[in-house]
């Protein structure tokens, strides 16, 4: 099955997002910090949270970039606002769907 043609995001933008995502994954998986925290009695809640909740999302977003699925809302399938993606590169939902979720 062919996926819907998704050409709304330029390759420049996708490259930028890919870099952003990789930088974040590296930051949250910083081996020096993890070593330091383990030495001090265990991972901090901050690191645990980032690793458990954010890193998988970031990896998923990276995978989406590579498979040309990036930037589309998982709920309504519409493109997610670019401004939103710039702030939250691993965003899975558009603003509209977030608002519906929260009400
Ligand atoms: Zn949506």
C-alpha cells in the first residue's frame, strides 16, 4: 500500500528537525551525566522521565522523518503546525486535537 503523498514539509525543514531531535536524544542520553547520577545513588527523576517518556517519542519522530511520515497529527492526519514542531519536534498531535483532548 502506498502512503498518501506528503510533501508539505520541505527537505530543509526536515533536516533541521532531524538535527534538533538527534541533539535532544543525545542530551537525554548523555553518558557522562548518567554515570555521574548512578555514582550518586541512582538516576534522577528528571533523567528517568526524559529517558522513559521523551527519548522513545524522539526516536519515533526520527523514524517518521526517515519514512516520510513526519509532522502529521496521529489523530486527524493533518499537518502539525510548523511553529509547534519547532518547539516540540516530537509532537504527535496538532493544536486542534490537543485542545479537544484537554476539554
Ligand atoms: Zn489533529
